[in-house]
């Protein structure tokens, strides 16, 4: 990288606060920090980040020139939303740090795998999302919504739930989030099954799972599970992997929890799976179209629990993200390997 200036663009608005800027500058004297502005008062945070946007995006039309200049100069970018035709806007880009675990938006934007190292934030949100998963399963199996309904009606009616201990939890995608779910489920006495692309290869680590299954054995795993947690990345190979055939492979009265991406589950198949009894409940935090359209039948369907892509806790998230980025930026400045490097080709992105 030589001794030239390293232009670092803080493309996530929450990181443009002075203390983050100061910490970035303090890493190496060669670093120049620039920001990627957004319009004051714009509602960028609720926009799904899973696809690229025209530059400038709708939430930054008033600062188009400043954004164009920042993107053109940056060698390093930390970002959630991404411009389309990324390399046209950022010819000097060499390292892209994603704010979340997903990188499908960067692939769709045409990030150059030959020129740019892509790293993600895998692991940063794993703890809080795993807590969300366990909470949803407890909510459903312990019948808390029914008890609350009876309370509001002044009805003293018993709502006995089922035991969590002894259940079989299947985790589709045993990455950092899946591993965190597995740890907590095992601590509560569950048997944990998981899918991982490396399953079956010599030396593959089971992690906290009792058994691992390759993706082509997904249905075999589903047939044994009381609950299925979807935590795999969105790639061409994982699109609609939980479809009608997958639901039919499940045990009756399975509970589904999706904290990955909406594209992994065929939402159109959920109503029939609920009606047939294959699914007892579905806790959905992500959807194929976000915000979930008001006309979606999922809103009013008994047994479906909806949250607005908010399984992660944000009270410490930005600080944790910056800690990861700061460590990686020190490594980048020294020419060392970066943490959380993403193999885009292995994930199926061309």
C-alpha cells in the first residue's frame, strides 16, 4: 500500500460522529477520513439494504455532489446501503467493510472481486439475534400470547406450554448467528442439528451442534426438528431453500424462525403450511419485500409472529461494528490479513 494517503470513507451515517472520526484518524498518520453525507432528517435507516440503489439515493439527493466526490476518492469504505455500478463510482476502492453479515447488495452492485477485499460484520450481531430466536421459541412454546389475551379479558384460564428441554432445534446455516443459537439451545437441554456447506468433509468442526448436514441433506434434517431456525446468508444457492417441499419434509407442528433474509423462505408457501399443520407457528423478522406490504396475508394469520427486521439489538451495535472496523483498519494499514473476509465466489456470487 506504500506511504500514500489512505482515504477512508465512513459511509454509515452513525459513524460520522466526531469520536469515531478521531479514532479512525488516530490509527495511522496516512489516513484521511471523509464522510458520505445523507440529507438531514431523511429516513435512510428503514430502507432495506439488500439491493443497490441509484446514486444519489432518495435519502441523499441534496448532497449528490459531495457524495460523488467522496466515493471517487475513497480507497476504504464502510457501508450498509450501496450505490449500483459500484466500481464506476469508486474506481479506487480496495477494501469494503459491510455493516451487516449480508453481502448480497455488494455483489449485485458489481463489486470487483479481483480489486476489492470484502469483509462483513459476521459475529457482531450473533449474541443479540440468538437471544431473539430463543425468546420467540419460548414465547410460542410457552403460549405467552394466549396468556396475555386471557389477562386482557379478565379470564383465569390455564395455558400450559410445552417443554423447551428435549426439543430438537434445526439451524439452517451454522455460521456465527447459528452457532450462537446452538450454544444457547444446548445450554437449555436441546439437541441441535445444523447445516453447513463443509459438512462431511474431513476435519469439519461440529461447533455446538450435535450433528451436521450438508445442504443437499436439508430435508433429512428438517424431518427430525421441532423448530427450524433460518440463519444462512442470502446467495443464489439459498434462494427459497425453505419452500413447499421443505415444509412438507418437516414434522407436523414445527415452528419456523427466520432471522436471515426473506429470500430464503418462500413466503407464498407459509399459509398452506400453517393451514395443513406442518407449521405450528412462524416467527418472521425478514421478508422478501420490506416493509412487508399491508396486503400480505401474513399480517392476520394465526400463528404468524411478525417483527420489522429488528432481531438485532442496537444499543451497542454501532460501537461493536466500529471496534471490528478499527481493528481491521489497523491490519489494512499494516498490510495484514483482515478479519471476516468474505469469499464471494464460494457463496455463489459471480
